C-alpha cells in the first residue's frame, strides 16, 4: 500500500475561466475605446498576479493527510460506513474529496465539498454497499484543493490503498431466516424427537410424560425416586454433511442483486451453521471450473472456515461435470455422509448427473437442491398480446416442463430433491436436512 500524495496537478477553476472571459470582453471594448487599453492591461496584470500567488500557495503548501477507516471484512449487499479523516496543514483550504472505492460497489454522499481550516481535522462519512464478494481494493483518495483566491485547484492523491474482503451476508441469514428455522425446530421438538431404531444418543433422564414408550422407562431410576422416570434421547451426532457446490456458468444468473452462486453460498452456510449446532461435521467440495475442498469438521469455527474458503468464489464459464465431481468426492471421503448437490439443474444434465448420483449412492445419501429462476415464473405470468410474447411464453412453458420431468425422474429413483427460487433455498435446505435427520435417514 503506497501513499499517493506525490501526484499533483494545477487546474483552472470556474472562477478563473469567468475572469478570463471577462478580460476578453474587456479587450473587445478596449479595441473600440482606446482609452480603456491601460485599464485592460492593468486588469490582466492583476489577474496574472493573483494566479501566480494562488499557484505558489497551492504548490508550497503541504498536502493534507487522509486516513481511511473501514472494516477489513464487509458483507455483500449491506451498507457500511467509511470514514475519511482529513488533517489540515499550515493554511486553510476549500476541499472537494473523492474516494476511489472498489469497483462493484454503490456509494452515497460522495463526493463531498468542505472547508478545512488551518491545522484542523475533519471527518467525512459516506456509505458503501458492495455488490460482489471477493477481495477488493480502495485506491488513494483524491483531493481538489483551492485557496480563498480560488483561481486554481490542485488535484492530488492522498492516503493509502487498502484491501478489504467482502463475504456473504451471513449475519442476515442468522438474524432472519435462521430464526424462523430455529423456531420451527423447537416447536416441532426435532432436537429431542424420538424415533425407533439406531442412531439415537442418550440425552438425559426426566419425569415420565404421557405418550412415552414403555421402553423409555428407566426402572432403576424409577425405583429410587418412586415415580416413573423416562430416558430422553436425541438424534445421533458426529454425522457428516458434504456440500457439493456448482460454480459453473449457470450460477452467473441473477435474481435481484445477488447471483445464483451467492444464493447457493448463503444456503450452504446456513445449513452448515445448523448442522454444526446439532453436532454434525460439515465439509465442502466445489466443481464446475473451480476445485476447492474443505474436509468435514464440526468445530464452532466451521462456518468461519467455510466463509474464508468461499468468500472470493465467482462463477466460471465451465459446464458442470457432475460425474467427475462425484468421482473426486468418493476418493476424498469414505465415511457415509449426506451429500447435498447445490446447482441449477437442466434436463440435459442427465448424461452426467444420473451416473454421478448412482456412484454417490453406493456410499452416501444424496440430496439435489436446484435454484429455479424467478424470471421464468414472471415470464409465464406476463400477458400474451403479440407474437413475440406468445413465443416467449411457449418456450418458457416447454423449458419448465422439461425441468419438471427431470425432477420427476429423480423423485422416481427416490432421490430427495429441492426445486425452489433462490431466496427460498436456505430455509428449504435446512428443513430437508432436519427432516432427514428426524427420520434417521442419515
């Protein structure tokens, strides 16, 4: 990160332009009235002297320093405060401040104009909203300095470049969607839901409740306290969830401000958060032009590790190869797991998707979660009033029919599927996970 204050230009201001125009008009008048010639020369000399004084003041004065205050970790789609602290020098300035913020961001309250008194320090605040994830860089800020004379402006760079990281907006997921999911889980009693067969961990002893099975009664504890005591179980922990995330070209699609890959990451992070809270391990494997692998882990830092591993993921231009991804996953992980394929499914995917699922099902339970474009439903609802709209409607209907047939074939093969619009994917994915866990399928 380098200081940009060494770069400097002197630029005429609007005030100087108007003075120059006035002097030219004066010159025309002096050509008709020779008596004005001396006054015209005097006016030109005064303006020239003022410009020279202004230039000397601007060039000799030390450039104000600029310090930027911004979090090193930002959330995509969320507005953040950025503060520029501008410290004055030996003379006062009128300032126009322009911050060179990263691309793919929206800002409010920039540029700003202000008066910087001699030796004073002022703070400028503006709002920044990143629109994409990844590593981004602020360049040095740009200052336009002018004195009280105001005939010239000195354009300089001040401050340093700074690098920030933009992550998925996981806080919003936890704050809203996850609360809804947690309420549903607690109301349904999923964390303590009884089910027959294996896969149960003993949780605690409690008083007998109506509806408890006789096999739950702990007779030794009952005899000690002389009232019925039941054993309470919870779903088995230490299971594995493997997220198989498509980063291919279809994930470039956007519904609103976020791409399908952003929505997929939000869903993956939310599922990881819920699974880790229930004692399960979560891992990640990406495919579709980008190959990253995070082995399953169940520590509290799992979600943080997932965010660090995926914050800069961007959709590629590659066609997703489901079978190649399945082969790689089978070689990396041998323990039975719930494998969640997060993608944007098409009917032409059968050639690699069906063999991939057949391979994965030899060892794992597979769930296919697909994002359905909101624009397709909107196209079907749009009025048909000309040939173009009729062709669009027919093509959309045929596309959705082919898509439904693809999911019908998967459901017929007893493969759990999710087909929802992107914003609904996080909650749908968590609900399917908790349903499978409650049934003892994993």
